[in-house]
C-alpha cells in the first residue's frame, strides 16, 4: 500500500510556516481510505469514521467523499458530519451521556442508529422519538468484559468501565427494547478498547458475539446488524515503515471468526487507524537548556497542541527535520506550558539540536488537533495540507 518515500515530510514547505501547526499528508489519507474500501467491497461491511479522532473539516470532507459513514459522540460532531456531507442514514450515534437536545437533533436528521448504553437512555430516546412522531433505530451496546490490555484510560470493554450494558443484564434490556414504544431494535454494539495491534482480543470478541447470536436466535430474536466498534492501532514507533494500519489482519479476523447471518451487516467504527499516520505536529525549537542531569529541547508546541503524552504517557516518534549534524545528543523534548507533564519525550536521541530547528511529532493525526485547547491562553495550532 505504498512506502515511506511516497509520504516524506516536505521540509521546504515548512520553513515559512508559523509554528506550531499540523501537517496532513492527503495522499496518505487517500491511500488509507482506498485500502479500507478495497477490503470491504463485496462483503456486507459498513465502516463508520469516528469523528472524535479528528474533526478537521477538510479531512472530514475527504473521508465522506470516500463513502465512509460517521461515528458520533456529540451533537457538535453530528453538525460537523452533516456539514462535511456524511449521509445521516450512515451515522451511528454512540456515547454514554447523550443529552435531550442531542437526541432530538439526531432524530430530526434521521440518524441511522443510536448505540444505546443504558436502560434509562433507551427510555429517554423512546420518549423523545414518540414526541417527534418517529421511531429511533437502536443497537444495544454490550460490555463484553474483555480486557484488551491497553492503557487504563483507553480501555472500554471491561466490567469496571462506564460503557455499555453488562452481559448478564442484556436479556432484560433486549426484552424491553422489543416492546418499547418509539424504538426499533436493530442490533448489538461492542467496543473493547483502543490502540490494539494484537488481534487476539478481536478473536475473543468474535467468540462472544457468536455465542450471543446463537442464544438470541434460539429464542427467535434476530439482529439486522452487529457493530464491533473500532480500536485498531497504528505503529507509533516506526510510522514510515508502516504508514497504513494493518487492515488486512483486522478485517480478516472478522471474516474468519465472526459468523454473520444471511442479510446481516457488520459495522465498524474506525478513527485512529484512518487518520493517525497522515498527521504530524510541526514545532520549532525555542531554546536548548542544559540542566544538572539533562538537556532540554524546549519547543513552541505544548500539551495544549498534543495532549496524548501528558494525558496517558503516549509516545510519538520525534524527528529533527532541519539538523544536518552527524553527531547526536540526548534531550527531553518539552513544551512551554506551565505544567510538569508538558513533556513530549524523555531521553530522546536526536541529531545535535539548536534554536530554530524544526521538530516533527509523528503519527499525530488522531487525537491531536481534536483535543487541542487554549489553556494558558495559547492559540490553537494551525494546519497545512
């Protein structure tokens, strides 16, 4: 699906840009989308893009044009998806805390499916749908109690997480959904975590889905769709070696292990694996500071521009794009925000680095710009395509 020479960063184009900014390689994004579409043709698979990963309008328009649906977790994301051209009937509205105005907005626009996470939520959706004279299509989110062994902040499928309905509570919720006014039960929804590069948790998920389908089919209940969420990881250590996520293995797991029924659709909600590798945060070295035990490369980007390292100790490959030095040194690459956690990398080996050098924080297309803030009254980062 291409190699790193096709996607190298255009250093000359960066020199005149005010830093920090996000650079998006649109060719890599197009190639990623082509890979997804190639592997989901001629099978009843429906891929929804998770807007929470990156909601840049330019990227959203490209993703919508490629034919993906949208996975939403807020009313704001619904508005952005509509503006970008996503078809409402190909939207899945997830989230554990949907408010009344957000539900009404989704009903008004005919969103394809609500992923319901609790009995109280299902009752509210049914009530609001009746008030608007319509029926809400729903999928019940099941918490399968599968530990995907990711960071505790991005694990979503264990019994201790806030997401979904416990399997032992599911029969009661399904029975209620089948008789509740204002809702139509279309399927089951699952999501077990994020940044998964080992396919074993997905095999476990397939086994769980198969057992549940067998159980309900024996009781006369059939589902139109199964939604297995997303969570496919990317290579943060060597993005040039693996610019496109391993979609072959990912979709292959479900083709081999999940037993779909005739006429049933399988839905996916991919975010990080669609946009992470096409984005880099470009920043400039302000100062190089020598401490007692460390050397610090202080850059003009901070945790306000890329929160992941401060939030859950995520690692991004750091590259000095402009240094021509053959010798290297070890630096802590840090930002200017007044927080001790404003650190992008500890003990990072770089070519000798000096004031003015351009630094790239790679694999930053997902949960980078979308999580940026104006803390310390800093400006939001710019963008370059």
